[in-house]
C-alpha cells in the first residue's frame, strides 16, 4: 500500500533531503503523475523493491542496512500517524506484544484487500529467550522486522534487545521462514518477557448441557488428540452440513479446515504449545472432491466460498480435548450472505454482529477516502501540468515582450502601454549582399533560412550577455536597443559592446554561396524615443521617433564589416 511508500519517502527526506528523494524516483523511472503515492491504494511489490534498491544505489547503502533502518523509521512513522495507541495495547510485555502481532496483521490483511500481510508466531528458546518466526511471500525483507522489533521494544517496553537471525528457509508453500532469537540486553533475566500462568479456582457444581452449550456458542468445535471432531456449535453444523452424531461420524479437523495462522504444522501438541495466541482457520473448498471425503460423501460442503474463522484454543482437561472457540470473519455484508450466514447465527453477546455492520460502514468510508485521495492526486497532477504550461506561455511571452510589460498587461490588459524615454541607444544591422543572395536561383531557400537562424541565435545569446533588448528582425535587419524598457546611464556602452561581439560572431557564419564568412554592417544612434505595445492579435513592443529613423540611416551609410556611430552616441 501507499502507506509503505510514504514511510520510505519520509525516511529519505528526513535523513538525506528532498533532492536525494527526487534523484531516487527519477532513477527508478517513476512517472510524474505516479509520484504522489496514495495511502489506501495498493501497489505492486516490484515497485517497492525497486524503490528500496534504487535508494541503496543512490545513497551507497547495503540492502540489509537500508531495510533495517526503514523498519526502525516505519515504526516511528506509524506512531507519528496515530497508530501508536493500537500498538501499545497489543501486550504488557514484549513477549505478549510479539504474540499478538500476528493477530494485528491478520486484521489488517482482512481490512485491506491484496495486502498479503506477513505472519508471526513465537516460541521459547532453551535459555528462556524469545524465538520469533516470521513468514512472508516477500523474500529478503526480514531486516525490516528486525528494525521494527528493536524500535518497538525500546519505545513501548523500554527494553534494549539483541536480535540474531538463526535460520532462513523456504516453506513448502513458497514462503520465506526466518527464525530470530530475541534477547533483552538490559534485563537481568530474560524470563521477564514471558507471562506466568495464574491458577484459578473453579466451581465443579456448575453444569451445562451439551445442547445448551452448542446454542450459546454456535461457532465452536471440540476435537480430541487424534483431531477427530466430537462436538460442534449449531451454526457450524448448519453451514458445513455436519451430522447430528458427530462422535461416531469420524470426521477429522484437517478434512474440514486448513490453518492460516500461525504458520505451523497443525497437531494437538503444537496447539497446546501455542494455546495463548489467536488461530485463523479457513474451510477447504470443494471438500467433496478431496480424498478425505470420498468415503463419507453425505457430509459435503456445498459452499464455494472460503469461510475464515478467528478463534481461541482452550484445553479441556476433563476430556483431554481441545475446545476451538471461533467466530467467522467477514469484511462486509455481501461476503456474509454469499457464504450462507445470517446475523441470527451469532449469539446476542457476540460483538460480531456490530463488527460486521460497522465494517460495512467503514468500507464505504474507506472507499470515499480513497476516491478523495485519487481526486486530490489528479488535481495535483493537473496543477503540475498547468504550472508547466504557464511557464511555457511565460517564456513565449517574454521572448516577444519585456517581462515588466507582460506583468502590466496581466494587471490591466485593456489599458494602452506607452512610455517616453529621454535617452536611448538604437542599433541596426543588415547582411551585405543579402538581396542578391535571396534572388539567386542557385541557392536553396532553406539554406538561407538556416544561415539566418544560426546568425540570429548567436545574436540572441549576445543580447542576454550584454543586457540589451532585441526589438525585432525584418528579413536580414536586426534591431536592438538599450535604455528600454529599463532606463540606464551606460546604454551607449552596452550597445557598442554588443556591436563588436556581433562582428566577431559573423566570422563563424558561412555564406551558402561561396562558404566564406558573411559580412554585416552596423549603425548606432542615440536620442529620445517612445516605446509601447502595438496591436492585440499579435502584439509587438515597438519603438517610435526620429532616433529610430536616424539609426536606420546611420546603418545604411555604414560600410561592409564596419560599425558606424553617430555624433550623438559618441558624446
């Protein structure tokens, strides 16, 4: 989900800066419109791995170190986003916290479809420490768990722990199975992480009939050490179509159900070893086709849906049996009806009724939140595109009109813009022999256009370098001015410097006739002028007055390869 990617982004930005995160997503090839990860949207695992691998490459970090650092930050990110309350109530000790971690992930997996949440279970080592078993379809990501457990132990239980990976293997179902030895570094006795069982006193005079018990607990199963089912609740019997004489029916638990959590081999001994944790089981689809049911066809499961049961195992000492107290898991009302259940199947004291109704409401709310996130993301993408379009428009306008004039037009588009300048310097230039060049039948017009493009591109760069304003080009004539639109006292010096640079540039531009450098002549004159925007359909910023006319005449009187300067400019 996008929550993972947001946490990774937060880690990189906080520790390395926004620029490094941009380098990572650029190198990972994430498109601009996909960079705003949505919290409630699922993403392909390959994208997550690619982001982490790219981060390691860009930051020069080992994959294991980066994953553990991410695990540490991910826990803190969950706390910062308000999930610390649910984490703090998982258990009063680290052992209880880890024991209930699997139930939390199962809840998240049922709430967020496609999550593929990992599974956890705990056992004890010979010296009393904890062995955490981690199962996941995502291989190689277990260092994240190491970082999470270390941070959780420190922040929630104020305990410094050491974690050692004992073994890494693959289960028959293709899941990665990692065993981690967890010991407390700051505790004199690691047994402090384990809960002690407290003996209770029972009243043996209180009796309850089997029929009453099956009605009060409609979702329960009792099985013996051979996993043979000897008793079941009324709702379980109805949905699975179990016979009334269960003790003689010889139906085994493994023929009806498969264990989803915890990840272990299901037998009586292992159940007793994990008696205090939540068990998640599901019915086996198409039981009539299984080998275990071919000798008892009258007890078939006609439902094609997968029933999931969340349960607690209770050891019944009197009959040496296991009482499986369970409750079906549904994500919405549609799933409940599809699997053949009704709200009346649940006893009044069972909060599953409320949970199903609330989950239906929460699902609608989550859908609305996801739609809102998608709409927000689309608006952000549109905003980015609008900014890019605006920049291109501004660049185009600034190439036609001065920046100050563009801003004035935006504020008052209908107001005429005209300004009078006391003293400016104007430059005209043209190419010697250009008319004859264009009229020659031996010259391709495209060659002339390419020559002008090469020349004017160089002149445009020189305008920026010398801080002068290009007014317009007409054919081979190139007109610039200094002192407009921003007045300055050294306008003549800027234009003269520009003229010398123009002469130097022309030495590298060859004529298409004889491949020799082209020749230009330049005229410069200074004086007052009027400037303004003319036209509405194709507005231009133009200069008017005798100074412009005289500058054109000074250019006409210049010689090939020479700069002609008027007396006014010299002064």
